């Protein structure tokens, strides 16, 4: 006779899988932010622009999956755009 899992055990297993997936997605976003900021600090406009595009894509992806809240994503994108504009576009 098979032993059934209780619903609590099943829920715990599901939440653990989701937690690890969300952690991976958040980590990817943090890495993209770090790479973008490093490129801006090095005053490398081409690398910064490329990193910004990747960053925006990753943040939007995380928002679509429900890992990050929409307002948090908007805030982060806004701050990164502002950093880019202040560093490169307004200095000309």
C-alpha cells in the first residue's frame, strides 16, 4: 500500500522549488545591476548601454514571472536610467 503525502508536505515541497527559482531570478537581476553600475563607473558608454538593455529585459522578465513587484521594477529601471542619463547624456 502506498503512503500518500499530506497536503502540508506537498505545499512545503512546492514552496521550496519556487523559493529556489525566485532566488535564482533575483540573483540574476542583482548581477545585471552590478554590471551596469560598474560599466557606468568605468565611463564606458557602449558597455553601459548594452548592460542597461540586458538589465531592463531581466527586470521585466522577473516582473512578468511575479518574482518582483511591478512598482519595484519601475523604481529600479527609473534609477538606472537616471544614472545613465546623468553620466553620459547630460555631460555633453
